[in-house]
C-alpha cells in the first residue's frame, strides 16, 4: 500500500518518465521483424530435421558439401526424392559452382538406404524449407 502511495506521489510531481509508445511505422517494422525471425527459426528447424534424417540413414552429404541446401545439395536431395539411381553421371549433372568434393566422394557420401517414408519426409521438409525461403525473401523486400 505504501509503495502504491509513493508511486502516486511521484506521478503527481511529474517525476515518473512517460512510457515510450512507438509510432505506427516503428510498430509495423517490429511486427515484420518478429515475423522474419519466426520464419528463420522454423526454417532452421526444418533444416535440422533433414540433417537428422540423412544422418540416421547414413547419408553423409554434409561431409562433402558445406551447405546441403545450396543448388547442388537440393538437386542431390531431389535425386533421393525421385527415387533415381545414384551414379556418377547423375551426380555430375547436379553439381553447380565450385565444389571441392569430387563426384566419387559425393557418391560414397550418398551411400545410404532411404525408405519410401524417408523420401516422403525429405520431400515435404524440402518444400517447407523452400516455402520459408520464399517468405523470408518477401519480408526482406518489405
């Protein structure tokens, strides 16, 4: 009770600084920034799910590619999703840019067994990742 009286007395004397209420532009920026942060968190969660799934089935793409979500990595993941035969020719056509690993090293890293359910999960997780990538790009433009 005494604290409330003291705070009321300070308020009457003008010794309490008013609260900061941002203008509408700043509030909109905060909303967009929070949404962007949320999308990035969800995207990271999806990436971790794909990494864990690949590690579980003994596919070690991360040992050959620095980012399995690059153009090359996504094309290689699509080989799994489509159930294509993994061979040097298919891997070579998927390679973009400067990749330190050779086709043979990537072939060895992709030597794992994916079930139909695993392929299904990778496909949906990859499409979810691409959706968040698109949404993050749109928010960055705003």
